[in-house]
C-alpha cells in the first residue's frame, strides 16, 4: 500500500478527466488513492472491492473500469489496474524506491499490463530503472514485444531496451506517446 500519493490540483482540468462521467471521476480518484494501491500505480483490485468502498453498484463500476481510458488500464482476467501517469507524479527516483516498486509488481499475475508498466517506468523514471526489474518479468515482456515489434513502435523500443545488456538503448529519437 502506498503511504501517500500526489494528486495535482490541475487534475480536474485534464481533458481526459473532463470527459469522464461522474462515476468515472470518482473511480479515478479512488484508483489513485486506493487502500490497496502501491508505489507502482499497478496493482490487483477486484471490481467488487471498488463498488463496496465507493458504495456504487458493481454493475455500474464494471463498465467504467473496463472502459480503457488514458487514465487507467484494467485487465479483467487478472483484475489488475495500471495507472499510466502514476509514476509521472510519484517518481521512483532512487535505487531503493525502484527496487520497492519491483517487489510490489513481482507478485502480480503476468499480463499485457506489464508491458505498459515497463514502458511508463522507463518513460517517467528513466532507462536505469529497468535494470532493477525482475528478470522473469523482463523475459515475459520481451516476448510480448518481440511479437509486435515490427508494427508497434512501443514494442520495438521496449524490445531493444530489454535486449540491451546495460539498458542503454537510445530512445531519445522516439516519441513516447504510442501507448494510449
């Protein structure tokens, strides 16, 4: 569980937040501050728990949760949520923090969100952060990226980063806005 998290006051003028329904806005703030959240912004949470904590029927929560916005991604099979910009405002800047983030994601069931998480970890915390990620997770993500690297810029960049011995593949020539 994260002890605290940064909520920016300009959250409410973000066009992605403005486009959410009232239930979606409440759910986004809940996902940012959830009692089961962590320093990675990537954790397991069943829709029933969200519904119970927010006192909103689960049948209203599930469509909002599964609507893949730019603000969160949800894997219904594993019941895991990823908040893409979480690390932008709650950076893991030290080796100890990145190792802590790694420890928190190691227990998660592997899914495509791991690929997205490594992309955002690299984007917001730098390439060096990838060196502390569990090797098993790297291998899993590298295999996902290998399949899509011919047609997807994100997969291409991550594949090359994870293939590089020292994680110093030059990414500054690519724009990091390919995952939506």
